[in-house]
């Protein structure tokens, strides 16, 4: 099996694992998973579900990024807003990169 296909399957398996965690179907979930895997949940389009699951667990520390915004530990409002964007159509499908692919030559110099 080619390496890119193997990697793709590993990422698909990881995405499925995160989906199962967010549904409460995966045992031995630790509260520190919230921040550790938040970016991955957003990329896979399950950010809102991820946030809601961990909010229901309670006493989940708010990521350090959100402390700078003056939010309290129980205030997940900012995260909900960000996660709702991550769950929009096209999020995590690789097709929403727009013109930010870089790489080309500017012709300068």
C-alpha cells in the first residue's frame, strides 16, 4: 500500500475516533483532550460537537488563547463561535484553501 494512502487512512481513523469521543462513545476520555485535540476537531468539521461534549463534562480548562480575551473558565462562548465556523460546509475538506497556497514566484528580484 502506498504511503499517502496509508496516511490518509490513519487520518480518517483519527477523525472517526474524535467523532466517537464527541458523541460520548469512547471510554477513558480525559478533560485535557479538549485543548489537545481542539484544532483537529475543528479541521475535521466537528468543532461544535467537540466543544459541547466537553462543556457537558464540566470543569474543562479553557484554552490559554481564550484567557487573553478575558473569558472565565466556564465561558465557552468564544469557542462556540469559532467552532460553528469550523463546522460550516467545506471546512476540513481541503477545498477551502483559496489563494493561500503560496509557492509561486512573485517575479521580484
